[in-house]
């Protein structure tokens, strides 16, 4: 047989196991790769002229989806050690009750120009739904605002911000889902997720999906996290969520948060930093667009005034 061209989809190694082509291209996980990612993200700032000091990156999702654990993973990646600053745990009503911003601190003590904002899980009795999310996205709620499962946010809510600035608005959103339970979400929660997604996109805010607990999909994944992008079961989970929510697959990021580990893992940090990078890029795009729109309105207003005066 004479072969002039060949495309390889899978190769069997000496151990007899198939070596699949990666379904998502990524650099090899290593300490050097983590260093490159942190050095890339650390100096990022909101666009000049936006009058915004910190990116506001919001995390939403069902109860026990892994929002708080993801924040801990990001904090750990920059600190170089396992950090559990955000309280986590299993609870029917969820552990988080407030809208809480967390700053990311590097090992040298310097702070990144962003807030990772935790929220109560979406649920029938958690106090978090599309109505309250509307006020949150527009910047009407102060940091540390406590949601009530008995009443929605209103103009009379304690601390309500009547005229929020661009800095108080949300600049990008991550929907955090437990990969192992996505198929088991109740119709009510699915409806709440779709309502929130629709609201986010209507406001011109970009959405990322973070799929947590990918190690529960297959035992081989837990044994070697570095091969996640070669596991077709993970690819299938990404494609399924992409189709379910109607968003591109490259906006869906599988991650593994810290749970029982006491030492850092390169792969855990890599997953968290890749998702964070996407969130920051989207937030920067939103801020640039809103800043330009504001400048255009100001310029237009100035021209009208000049014409009226003349």
C-alpha cells in the first residue's frame, strides 16, 4: 500500500490503550505554563477611559454547583498554595447567602484588578432568581447584600443603589454547573437557568459556562487530569451543555476544583486560569463597548447643545 497522506485520529500505545487526538488544543500542563498564565492575567486592567478600577466577574448557578470552590481554585492558583477563603459545603439552601466580592491576591501580596463575585445558588428557596439577577447585573445592589428567599429586591431594599455607575455593574458572567448532575436538573432549575441566560444576553453581557467536578465523569480522568482534553466523555459533556444553552463550545470550560487535596495540582490551576482568562477578556470587551457608547452619547449631546445655542 502506497500512502501519500494520512490523518491520524487515534493511536494505541504500548499499554494497548487508545491515544485520542485532543478535542481542544492546549499547552502541556506544567509549572511553567501556570507561571505564563498568571503573568499574563496579573497585569490586566479595565480599559482606559472606562473609570472602572476592577473587573466585576459574577458567578451564578444552581446550589452546590461549585461557584465558591471555583473562586478558591483561582485564589490558590495565584497564591501558589491551596486556599479555602470562601466557605464551601453541601446544603439544600446553599452555603452562600450574600453577594460577595473576592479580590485575588498574588504570592507577593499584590492584588489583581478584578472582583470574583459569589452569589447564592439558584433555587426555589435561595432568594436568587432572574428578577433579583436583573438588579444585580445593573449594579443596583451593594457588595455583601443579603438575599431573602421571601421577597424580591425592590427600590426600598436596604442599600439599594438608585444610579449605579459602570464600575458597579457586572461586566461578565460565569454560569457554574456540576457536570455530574447537569442531566438531573429539575425542570424548575432549568427554567431559571434559561431565564437568567436570556436576561444576561439581553443586557449585552457575555456568558461563560464552567463545568465543575469533571473527575466524576470517569475514573481515568481523576487519575490523570492532564489528559482531560483527550477524553471524549468530557467533550460530550461540553457539547451537551453548549447545545442545551445555545452557546459556543469554546465558551464552556471544564474544571476540577479542590476538594480533598491538601497540595496544589497543576491541572486544577490550569483549568481555573483558562476560564478566568475568558471571563476577563469578555469583561474587557463589554467595558470598551459601553465606554465607547457613553462617549458617543456625550459627543452627540454636545453637538446638539451647540446647534441649539447657535
